[in-house]
C-alpha cells in the first residue's frame, strides 16, 4: 500500500517543483518582506517585530494558498487529462490513489515550508542575531500539521464540488474563517438564543481547530517554546482529522463512476 | 512479480475464456431539461479466448469505450457481468497481468517518458535493475529514444499515443486491452502497432482492441465483433465473415450498421 502511495506522492512533489506557482509565492513573500524591511534602517525593536509578523503572515497565506490550490487540482486534473484511466488500470487501488495524492501534496507543503522558514530564519538572524531553533522547529511542525488537515479537507472537497475553483474558494474561506474566528465561536454561541446557539456549539466542538497550530505570536514576541506535551498532543489531533477526511474521500471515490 | 488467479488455485482451465462479457448493460443518466437515460451498452455478450487477437468494432458512439471502462472497473455495469481471467471485474481484478491503452489520454505533462514509465513500473513492483532494462526496451519499441528525457507536454499527439503503447506493454501483460491504438499515428506508426500486436500474438498474449481501421483489423485479427448502439450485430472469425458475406470487412461493416451509399 505504501509503495504505491509513495510512488504517486513522488509524482505530485515533482509537479510542484516543475510548476511556477511555488516560486512565485516565495519570491513575492521575499520581495514584500524585504521592501518593508528596507523602509527603516534602525534596529528598532518594534519594527523588527512588525517585520516578523508580516513575514509570518505572508508565509501563512502563501502556504495556505499553495496547499489548497495544489490539493484542489489533483483529482480533477487526473480526470480532465484522463491520466486516471491508465493509472487505475494498474494494480493500485482507489484508496491508494487518495493516500498518494494526500501524501504528495503534504510533502510538497513540507518542502515549501522549509524553504519559507529558512528565509524567515535568515531574516530574524540578521535582525536579531538570534536563532531560537526549538521554537522554530515547533512552529514549522505545527504549521505542517495544520496544512495536513487543510490538504485532506481539500482532497475530500475535490470529490464533492464539481469545479476545482469553487472547492478552492470554499476551502480557503473555511480555513481562514477557522483560523480567525475558530476560538471565539463558543463565546459568540454563549450570547445567542436557541437554536442558533446549539448549532454554533456543535460547529465549535466538531471543526478542526486550525488556530491551535498557530504559534506565530510566540515567535514574534520571542517567547519560549510551548510545552512539549501540548506540542506532542497536536500531532494526533491533526492525525484524527486527516484520517476522517481521507476515509470520507476514499468512500466517495470508490463509489464514483469514472467515464469521460 | 506475476501473481495470477490462475496459479492461486482458481477453477480456471486452459479452455476457459480470458475475457467474458455476459449480457452487459450500461445506462447513463443524462442531465438535461428532463432526466433521460442513455443506454450505452445493451445486452452485450462476448468471449475472448487465450491467444486470440480480437477486434472490437463499431461506429462512433457504439459503446466500445464504455464496455472497456466496465472491463477495467471504471464504470459499474447497470446489469450483467464481465470476467477477466475468470474474476468478476467488480472484484479487485488481476491488473498485474493487464496492459491497457486508453483512448485520447494525455500523460502527466511535467514528467518525461522515462519518469512516467519508472512510476508505473514501481506500481507493478518491477525490480529496479529489471525496470531500467524494460524501460529501454519499450521506449525503443515505440521509437521515442530521441525524446525520452523531454517533458511530455512538448509532445505531439502521435508521440503521446506512443507513450501510451509503451506503458501498456511495460509489465509484459497477458491480456492487452487497446482502445483505438492507431488513432493519431502516421502510416509508419500504424504499421508499427500492427507489428507489435502481431508480436504479442506470437508470444501467446491475448489482445482485445477497438479500431476504425478495417484494413488493419482484417490483417491482424483472428476474430471480430461488430456492435452498433450497444448491441452485437455480427461476430465471428474474420475468414468466416469474409466468406459468408463475399465482401471485405469494411463493406460488411457498412452494410451491418445500415449505411446506404448516397452517390
Ligand atoms: N459519461 C457519460 N454520460 C452519458 N453518456 C455517455 C457517457 N459516456 C458515454 N456515453 C454515451 O454512450 C454511448 C457510447 O459511447 P462510447 O464512448 O462507448 O462509444 P465508442 O464506441 O467508444 O465511440 P468512439 O468510436 O467514438 O470512440 C455514446 O452515445 C455516448 O454518448
Ligand atoms: Mg471510444
């Protein structure tokens, strides 16, 4: 099972580095950050923080856009270019195709994250003469887990929504919505009347809380890393959601009739 | 590498057909103003025996591709059944031993032929050292040596079709299912395909293919079936059909699908 999935994942990763999107996002992030950074020449504490915040925000947006657009086009592209037919005619199951696509997108995101954070480390290293390796490691890891949930969700979406663009848009709105509002939903629910209150609580307790993977504030303010116990818990939390999304995707894909 | 139901103690004997389609019916729901049901395959039955080259003929829209899609498990039959190597196609079938060439396919545009074949070879679990040798062989077979390190997106239609052939024979399959293997190829390419089919036959393989080239079918096929609107119109040994109708295959084809010359 893993051999087939990894072979397919290799194709997805190869696609990422042969396409231009990733480089465009990377260069944009670098240029915007450096342009903002060059506005001041003093090592003002506030300015450095502001710069870090901006750079991290750009990294979050870029990787989210990349993860969503990449995952959203995988299965529709296979159908459209009809590569799914010679592929499924080989001894590979539809479940392995889903898993391979997910792993490929997720590994590609991991590679992109490394590149982005290397730039971020260089930037902060130059400005602050400090490199909190452990904090950064935690941040990258959590970020990667978060992208895993998003990728799995988008792959499921690509089997539900007909158009890849609507899937990508909805996924982006949902992910950004959870990141921005996810932690406040229960407070909002508290002030609501029934039945909207119950509905909102149900949503609150079931959505993947992507915002818990976001430790940007700690990095911007040079706080110590979070407790390793909490950090370790985040991984199975992500794994559960990834598994749910991928199982649902397999269930749908196995029942799909693939013609024309 | 070769895991086959034949060796796994199934009730398969030498005389049992490699491919068997039994009263197959495939309907599509066509979303329109009101929902309609389109019958693509209508009570189709046929058998293909080991070592045969079998031509699957019919006009555009006759249901050839749809039938092949059922054989490979892409489309579930509405009713009826189909078996490959004695296994129902709704089961995870013995794909290890099948080579499939789809119609009108583009392969991963950003890969090179080598990379593509290496990817498929991994799925077939061909050991690394054997795989490289096999890739050389099939690339040579379809005459793409000059382009083996170029991304597929730069290829012409015929070159894409050649890659399709290369991937279909990569695993040295016992049953080949080709959907219009010569479409888009130049005369030399067509001759090459005929040669490949002939060679596969000499190696004892079974070939099941659709085509619109009657001359080609007449020269390479042992047996043919002609279908129209999802139904069998004629079936038999090529030599028998020619003797029975006293005309060439193209004329038989046109007569059976009810074509009247307008001039
Ligand atoms: N997904 C689908 N939805 C609705 N109708 C379909 C679908 N796929 C095929 N059909 C219909 O089924 C019929 C058979 O199509 P099929 O592709 O099997 O023909 P074919 O014999 O392969 O033709 P060609 O020689 O043009 O390749 C056609 O009338 C086609 O319109
Ligand atoms: Mg067809």
